[in-house]
């Protein structure tokens, strides 16, 4: 466990340990960054624990978003990950004996890491522990079960844990102090302790999107130039991790259906583009499979998978309509909020918490998700293609809704109030 030097403590501040179970790019990490950025450093002393150096740790340092960073490699991102580096896709194909050795070693490493963490928490005398993510929740729950530990908060992004883990999950949930669910969709798993559950919708940093919105208003983006797509062509865009449950296979079917309906000539007036890649800790490269499916259906030139972008805002500036094809109970995908912040209307399956962000026919169109109504999604895309002004108005409504309900500043203020209450430091 390594750490850098903290700032001097102030007696009126609550010292909070934020445990994040991944340091890679993604929704939970970005949400943590938004929270840390807008907490008042005169009231909250921010210590952050991460499994390794990566995008989240770099941005925390860049934004001066925490007084202390702690790297704890014993926080496992995958049971069979190598001991000395992050997981890669090739590691899933390692010989079975090697994977077994790694798993046994990681279990031992996690146990020793937990022992170190208990000692560290007692030494630092944190006022509150904030657990961001699934693995972080289990770690914090184990801490909460021990005597003399500070109150533990779970920040929940997941719709459910695997069935074998549910008994221990319920047992740990009964021991933490507060459970913050990012949407109504994730709260049913806590029916046994509903009294400690609060629904606190996730949020985004509108400040960083305002510059991109201003640029978009004067017509500057990056995607159309990269792909050679003129401004008069309607661009349907999606972004996120390219994994099966995010529904990109289904989106390809939507594109195929629209292409067939329009015919080749009319279809030349629109394109689909997908931004993102498959994480290295996924066993199958779903991005490669999607690209192959596009080729097999003859949709090259009509649908583009452009890969990962560290900043999606210049790409979102160029799209006309955001499409979110998730086919699982997606808790509250940031891709929806990011698109809405850029004044983009949203077409999505009504899954998980998406309906808590997008209201049907106000900020976009919601469709049946089980089974996914791909034909209905294609019809909605056709309507957006033929009724541009109506959909532009939905995009403006989407931006207004984000401003009113999903801004990172009041979101962080609400979390700060909870942390100060648990720490007993509400009054200066």
C-alpha cells in the first residue's frame, strides 16, 4: 500500500476514504471524479483508494481532486489477473494451471490486503468510508462488520450481484450505514434493508460540456471530417463499452432494418457511428465481432465502429440523434446524460434507469426492451430522419432536463451533506 502526503487536517473537516474498485475509464470512475471535484475541501478531506495507476488516478492528480491517493493492488479487478500488471484479454487464454495459481495467489493477496486496510483505517481514523462500485462495496461491507469501524456508505451502480454472492451481499448490506442507489432500478435488491436506501441519481459535470456545446453551436466537431460525412447527412451515434449486454449487435440489426426500409439511395442520407471499444479484461473482443457482422451484412460505409476516444464530446458534437441500445437493466448509463448534455435527443430501449432520465416523446423515444424492439427503434430512427425540427426540439428539452436534474454540483452537495451527517460534522 503506497500513499502520498496528505494536506494538513482541519478539525471541522470530515476525513473520508473513497474506495473505487477500478482505475480504468468508465461510468463509476467518472462519477467518482465528478463527486471529488465538487466536494468542498474545507469540509471534506478526500482520501482515495484505487487498485492501480490509470486514467482515474491521473485525473484525480490533474484536477487536484483529492488530498491523498492510495494505491492498493490487493483490490482485485479480476480473480485470475496477473500479480504484476493489469488484466489483458490474452490472460483468459493462459493455461489452466497458471490461472489456478493466479487465482490462489490473488485470494491470498486480497486477504493480506484486507488485513492492511483494517490497520490503515484504524490508524487514519477516517470519519466515513465511501465505497464506489461492486467490489468496493464488498470490501466496505466487510469493514463495517468489524468493531470500531467508521460508518460505511455504498454507492451502488449494479442491478444485481451474481446469485451465489447474494446471501453474503444481503448480510453485508445490513451492516453498512447508508446505501445510495443511482436509480430506482437498482434498489429492489435491497428490500431487506429498504430503510437505509436513498435514491440519488447520478450526474455529470455540465461545466466541461458547456464548452463542447458552444463549439457545437458554431459547427465544430471531429467525427464528420474523420469519416468524410457532410453536414446534411443525419448521423445516429452511440457510445460506451462494446460488450454484449450494451446491445450493439441489436443496434446493427436496427441499422440493417433502416437500410432495407429506405433503400440504398435514401439510406445515403444517414449514417450510424459507434464510439468505444471492448475492455481488455473482457474475454471476447466484442468490437471485432461487431465489425465483422457489419461486413457480413454489407453495411460498411453505412455503419462505423470507430473505436475508443478518450474524450467523446467532439464526437457527440457531430451526431444528430443518440441511440442507446442496452438490453439489460442498465442502472443509469452516463452515455445518456452525456448525449443529453450535448442537446441530443435519445432513442433507447426502456431498460433499467434509462426511463428515469429520458421521458418518452419529450427528450426522445423509449421502446420495449424485453425482447428488444429493434424494428421499433428503426422506425424511431426513420422518424428522426424525416422530422428533423421535431427531434431538434427534443434535443433542447434533453439539455434542459440534465441542467435541472443531473448536474454534478448539486449531486456532490447532496453527497457531502450525507457524509457530514454520518461524520457528525454538520455544524462548524
